[in-house]
C-alpha cells in the first residue's frame, strides 16, 4: 500500500466511523498539494463505487484571511455528492464531524466550463445563482490543518442546503449580495459577495482553470459552492442557524 493510498483509507474510515484522525502532515512528512489531490481523488473513486453521485464542486479558502491562516495564496476545491444534501433543514448528530456553518452563493451551470475559460464564459455558462448554506466538516482532529490536510480531506466538505430563489448574475451584482449569519437567534457575523476573491464569479473562474491539472472538468448541471461570505461558525447538537440574504431569502438549519 502506497503512502497516499494509506492516507486515503484513513480518511475514508474516519468518515465511516465518526472518529477523526491525527493531522496528516504531522504523521506523514513531505506531502505536497498534488499528493493531497491524489488522496482526495482516491476517495472520490470510493464514493462513486458506493453509489454516490457527484452533484458539483465546492471552492474553499477564497478569503484572504483564510489563505493567510494556512500560509497559501490560492483556493482549493472538493467534490459534492447527492448524499451531502441537507434534508428537512435538519442535520443529524452522526452525519458530519466537527461541523461549522457558512453562508455562500452557489452557481448552477448550464454549460461545461473548460480550463481556458474567461470571466465572460463563467457568466454565459451559469444558468442561475442561489443562496446556499454549507456545513463544512473535518475528518482531522480539532481542525488542525495545513492546505495539504484540507485538500486531502475533500476540502473539508460536509453538507449543503440550496435556496429555491434564483438569481440572474447578469442582472444582480453578486459582489453586493449581503448575508447575515445567526446562531440560536443571535447575529454572529455578516459578509457579502466581495469577500469571495472580490467576486464569486472569480472563484468559479479559478476552479475552471485549475481542474484540468487533475483530469477533472466542470459540467453542465454542476452545483458550484463558490466560497464563504463570512467566517465559519462551529455547531453542536441543539444549535439552530440561519443565513439571511435579505431580498433573496433565509436559509435555516437545525442540528439534532
């Protein structure tokens, strides 16, 4: 068993058992970001073999603060599956490890996007944008992460909830969309679309241009979670969260 296969198996088992593992980069020295994406893709194969269906991609590390905290200057990406969709606005205790809640904007594609895409291509390929709530989760103890750790762990993907309110990005300035995140009725933080690489469309463009390095494409029908509008907030059983997007509605989730 190669090192990367071994790490992928540990992450896979952590997801299955609900027991997080030690920080990968503390146990295995010399891992690169390319190693991390290889590990991630090994577990994509396992997920598909189980019958999971890829519904899209998520983009992480889109804020300058998050990049600086991990000592990187680029976002990362992971895969979304149908099994990650939140049902009945409720998250069960055993569904996700070490959850944290974020508000985001999600792009729904109507055309494929290739690695030579331009920002104009992103808009043309987008059918619509919707408010989203993402719950990130980590299979690594205490969220002790480097860029290599989080990439290997599918960019800390967890679960997601999409609004049914559709936004036309040609008519609404995504940079100006405001979101307020509340926990148990108390406002915790807020942000807007400009927090995501200056414009959420820039994050989708980065993704389209980066995926080709790993033999991955953006396809018509994909959901693209473009990145958090504000800091992620930890959640425990009994917590209730809301992401208020003003005229574009409110998304709510409860942790059992």
